[in-house]
C-alpha cells in the first residue's frame, strides 16, 4: 500500500487512455474564474458576516493568502504532471498508493459537497428573484432542507425550517446533463457565464462603494479573532476557514491538465491568473456589502452567539428586527442593492447569479468526475467508471452518478454547512500537495520543472501550517466529517482498491519518450 506509481508510468497511462486535449490558456483561466467566483462571494458573504462581522475583510485576506501559497505548490506539480487527478495523482507519484487514495477520497468529498453547496446558493438567488420580480411565493417546505444541529455527536434535523430544496435538485441535474454532453461545450457555456458574473459584480462595486458608511465597520470584529470562548468555527479565523471555500475552485484547473493544450505553460497561467483576478473582486465586493448596509451578526433569542445555518440562527432571523439584516439573507448581494434603493439592479444581479452560479456547479462536478475517472483508470475503483462515451468522449457513467449524489446532498443541507464540510477535504488535499512538492524536490531533483515554486522550503511549510490552522478553526461537526469519511474510504480501499490496483498487479505503462502530439489509443470512440 506504500507502492508508488512513477511519473513516467502516470504519463504513459494518461497517453494510453486519454481525454481529448481541447483547452487553451484563455479557456483555462476562464474555467478557473468560473470555478472560483461563485457561491463564496454571492452567498457565503452572509455566513462570513455572521461569524466575523465586518472583520470578514480579514477573513478574505487570510483565506486568499493560504490559497495563493497552495497555488504555487499546485502549479509546480501540475506543470510536471499534466494529467487528470490533481492532488491524488501527485501524491501517488511521490508518497505512495495509500496516501494517494486518502487524498483522492478527500477530493471526492470536496468536489461533490462543494457542488451541492453551490446548488443551494443558486436556489436562494432563484427564489429571491421570482419572489421580488414576479411576486410569487415558493412553498416554504420546498425552498430549503431542514436546519441541522448537533446533540453531542449526533446530528439532529429540524424540519420546521424546510423539508427539501427542489430548485437545488433541478439545477444540479441540469448541469450534470450538460457535462455528459462534453468538455468543449461546457467550457464555451462557462465562458459566457463568466462574463455575466464579472459584469454583475462590477456593477455591484460601482453602486455600493459610493454609499459606504464608515460607521458600518464598527465594531470591526464583534466575535473576536477566534470566536467567543466555548464556540468553534466563529470569529475572523473561523470565517476564513469557511470563506476558504470561495477560493478552492482554482485546483479544478489542475484537474483539467490532461484536456489542456501545452499544459506545461498553460496550467500555471490558469492557476495563478484566475486566483489573482478573483481576489481583487472579493475584497471590493466585500467592502461594498459591509459599508453599504452593515454586517453585524445576529444573536440567538437567549443572547448567545450562534452558527449560521443552525436552528437557533434561523429562529433569530425569523424575528422582525433581524429580517432585513445582511447575515440573514439567502441572496446577500442582491439584498444589499435592494436595501440601498437599487431594486431593479438587485433583481438583475439576482438574474446574473441565476445564470452564473451553474458555472461553478459545472466546474465542481467536472473536477470530481475527473478524480473518479483517474482513480478508476488506476484500478482503485471499478473500471466501468472510466468508460468514455463513444460519441461525446466524456466519462458519462461517473458524471451521472456524481450528479445524482450532488442533488441529494443539496436537497437536505444548508449552504454554510456544506461549504465547511467541503473545506475539510480540500484543506487535507492541499496539505498533502505541499508535502509532495518538497518530497519530489529531494527524490527527483533533476526532473524538468516548467514551473518551479519559488522559495519552496518556505512556501510549502507555510502552506501546510495555513491549511492545518484553517482546518482546526472549522466547526466541530465539519472537522469530524473528514476522519469519518476517511475511515469509510479505508474500508473501500482494502475491500477493493488494494487488490485491484494496477500498480499492485504489475500493470504499468513505463515509457522512455512520449510524443505529446500522438493520438490517444486504447479507448473505442476516442480519436
């Protein structure tokens, strides 16, 4: 289980059973922007404000800094290994099959749950739009899932707040159908949606920055940096752990490496470029939202600090005094514009979110299916999952399976809790990538590196510390999901993957020279 799949073998396997290379640097950067800008800024702004108040400005900076240094580690490995699989593939090449399995298993959690979170975020904007623009009230039982709380270590559902989120189910299944049709078509649709999304956020900044009131920034950190004593996942750092979700789309760019033309050059461009563009937008939009109408947290009916999405939080938001607060909105940015007397533009921004958020769902499901695809290609999951559709050239079986799972999670969980659960898997994967880039510098120092992480012996350890620090500032239930999911993954690995692994059975694809222009072989229907 400590067996390593060499870099040459990984590249050879990708060549024999390959996905079609169709993405250029501009498309790849747009895919990154499409994956990054989304629920984090359109929706999680409210959840971050509940945790940190105006101090969420620092939360964006902290989360963005951790992502930036993780992106540098990702860029080096992605340029050396331009194949699908992201952190899973890198770990397999450096630290062995067992740890690679755990990373891949964590990435499955990350992408699938993230897609569910964005689906719920889209639902909030969809319902806000039809209620404000069309004056139609969607049935309460069908607008959200139940509110969840913890009784010790046992999750408890409160169905008084809602039963099932029907719009979230519909958007998840629609995006899945689009992905089954093909990568190139998905990228073209995404490019259009990115333009709409960036235009909407630009309009938000132009309208809110002139009406900023400095008084809305005080108190700046009402819950402190680490939250009141006895709480987990609150305060500025707790909000950063949640807001981290708003940045993680950049690693979906690396999962597209195998479908990228000239990946050694284009993958680092897509990673760093998309992250830089998005960080600027996040800070401007957050400043506009806080300054325009304020972002102070609400307290429970008994005066205590409460987590966003909890039953106590929803009870507090149900009171007339808190109904118009930013933290209580399911469509934060559109709500801000309506509050500063731009209702029409608010509705248009809601429409833009309805059009644009599916691009994030698209990239999350896209990334997750590619992780499944490459794990199946290595024999760690059933080979049928790696089957390519003869007409559309996509891994259609695993795409459909993923889409159904995403829809089920979106139907029954709130956006904030889904985002925190997704972050636990993401932070573990990023932590392992930071280790992998250092180990590979020692084990294979002479291998060509089209992109080299600067000051790697400083950057990679800082990335590890940053990821660990954010993980331990997640809410307790979100921290617990990762070890429980990991234990389930170990059962699957030893029951199936350990015995079926291609490396374990001696099935390798070693080559001494690869022709990057040669057509892929071995898969009927792929040309």
